[in-house]
C-alpha cells in the first residue's frame, strides 16, 4: 500500500502535510457564462497513512451525504490525521442546483464512469472526478440515499468477497451490510477496476435530511477511518453486529391506486404478513400487500400514489450469522 506523508497535488494545488485546504475545480460553464465548480476539501494529515475519498450527491438530489461529510470534517484535525482525506460533498453540481437526480441532459452520472474528457457532460464530469480524486486514493466511501420518493434503511453495499472490504463494511456498523455487484458505469465499478476498495452507504430519501441516518453515516465513516488507523478515536458502535443480507427483492404494486403502508424501515416480517393495501381514493377495491417470505424491510416508497408495477417495499432475506462471503449472492447495485 502506498502511504503518504508528503504533499498532495489536487487540480494543480499543493496541500502540505498537516494542512487543510478548500478547492474549487471548474467543471463547465452554464449557458449564462457562469462557471460551475466541483467543491473539494483536502485534509492532508501530519502523519503517514492511506488516502481516502468521501463523496456525496453523485445523484444531485441525495443530500444526506452532504451533511455527513460536513460533520466528518468537523471531527477531523489534520494534526491528528494519519493519511489524507479528499472530501467532495457535491459531485453532481448540476443536479444539486436543480434539485434533480440527473444532469441537464437527463444522464445518470452514476452510470457514466469512468468517463471521458471528450464525452458527454456526464462523461466529462465523471472523468474529472476520477482523475482529480478517485485515482489518487486507495479507498473510497460513496454516500447515497434512496431514489424516486423511496427511502432506505441505513446499509452498506460492498464487495464482501474481498476480506478487507468486508472488514471495513463491518467496521462501519450500519444495521445491515450486503454483497452488491457493481453496475456497469457506476463509480464503485470504475474505482474497483482501478484497484480501489469502495463502500457505498445508502440511507434515507432524496431531498430530505434524515438526522438518524446522518449521525449513523458520520459515525460509520469515522469508524472506517479508525479501522484504517487514520485516527485514534472511533465512535461507539450502536449495533454489535450488522445483519448480513443474502438476497433482496422489491414487492411491486399489482394494481394502481393509493398506498397505505402498515410497515416501516427495519421491520422484521414473516411470510404472508400483511404490509399494507393499495385501494382507490375511498379505500374500496383494496388489494392487500403480503410479504412473500420472512425478511427485513430495508426500503419502501414514501409516495402514496402508485402505478401498477411500481416498487413499493424492498425486502431483504438475511444470511446466517457468520455465513462465508462465498455463499452470498450479488443482490444489489449502487
């Protein structure tokens, strides 16, 4: 592993050991001629250690991670840090300003990595982020929420077939961890292909701060940094062991209508248990939603208006405690 107690260069700016510096990397001009820039805070520790990036708002409407990074920085002193942190609270600056998941051309940035300096707007932004941040690191933590009115139970997704990634996932201490196959074009797939171990934290919903998910995310990131020996202190774990997911599946609406949920994030449910109903505006013609098997609710929609086929409840089947990574299925993407 390459350790660093030397200056680090980011976007042509030198950050010395023991120094914290805020940078703005120009991304592109708006049609008005105004520049949009990628905001980065680099914390270069006074002592040697690994280099880690922490990113949020790859999808522009996912704001929990923005606050998590701010709180992690509040707890980080370069004088006591071993290694270097590259923190990017808003990767998709276009989507963030528009309160949109996507870029102006409706492309998904998290399906555009590793990108190209001569490609689409998404490809250029992905390439810039890879070159100036990701490829300077040995580890990464990418912060996300649910999408399209859906909320997620705090969870870590990673390559659990890799022993070190699994150990870092367990150090984070989210309620659940799952082995997740990296989707083509995702940041995690591009980083993994470059030999960089990457965790994805999913928690909460778009365009809403979730205080519990933010606190857990902040403490989880700090615990991972402690596991990497970048800091001495680690927040106390609230769970002894994260639950290990074997597989997941979405329960979908069989009919259109108004959804009335009878479950919540983190609920343990049993096969055939009633989880809610979809009915008309008067509550008539109700269709009961039943759990297809025993499981844990790790996500659900918050939008009561559903169309036939919409994803309503994300149900996880749990692996036996101590299950080997080789037995886990690739169940979820980023």
